[in-house]
C-alpha cells in the first residue's frame, strides 16, 4: 500500500512538472493563459493537444481562436503566406495532418511559382496541392493550369473544378512530371473529350 502511494505521488509530481513546463512554453510564445492552460493540461502529444486547445477556444470565441493560431505562426517564424494557409488548414479540420509542415511547403512552393512568373491563381492552386503531398507533380500542374484557364475565360467555379479535375486525372495517370507531358495527338484527343463532357456545366 505504501509503495502504491509513492507511485501515485510520483506520478502526480511528474504530471505537475510537465504541466508547468508546457504552460510556460506556451506563455513565452505569447499565447493567452486560457490557451496555455488548455494545451498544458492535455495528456496528448502536441498535434492533439494543440487541436484540443484550438477547438475549445473556437467553440466559445472563434475570433480569439484565430488570434491564438496567429500567435503560434509568429512564434515559429511563419510568414504571411504560411500563416494564412495554416489558419485555412486548421479551420478545414486538418489540424492532425501536420499543418505546420504543410503551411511551410505551401509558402515555399507559392513563392517559387511566383518567381517563375506564374499567376497568383496558378501559384495558389499548385502550392496547395503540392503541399498535401498526395498527388503527382503532373496532376498538381495540370489541375492548376486548367483552373487558371477557366477563371481567365470567365467560367464558373463549378466548371473550373470539374474541368481541372478531369484533366488532372487523365494527365496524372499518364505522366508523373509536368515536364514529361507530350501533349501529343492522343493527349489532345482526350482533352477534347473532356472539354465536351464539361460543356453542360454552368
């Protein structure tokens, strides 16, 4: 019994030390006492603890939750692109899929595309997809290309996404990298078929 009491006492002390360490780190970053307490009291690892704190505050005060996300981004040196995309991911429910890594990739890829004289529309779509790291480079390139084309031609968002998705599915299956796309007779034939299938979309 005495041994059990000591174990419980040691566990309680360890929890208290861990709590105050985590709490102090969040306070030093600039987070509020409420956020720091919610984060520190979680027994989960960082992604879950972070998400739990965000959701708890968002339920009571969405604007404050956004401010806490901005504080996090500022603390780790995220730029404006990083911060905007990080907030988008959190609001979209992507908190447990490493939003820090995705936001960093998005920011870097977006800047690379702008430096290559790509439009903001193309750069955003391409960076967004590439940052997810789920699609081939050719898929991301083609999707972004046809989203951009549709918008420039005054098409609706529904049409743009439908055309871009179908084009990306085709080219993504045929090629891994955009620089390898042949745009030969077979490719152009499939493009015509895809455009025909999208004609009725408003």
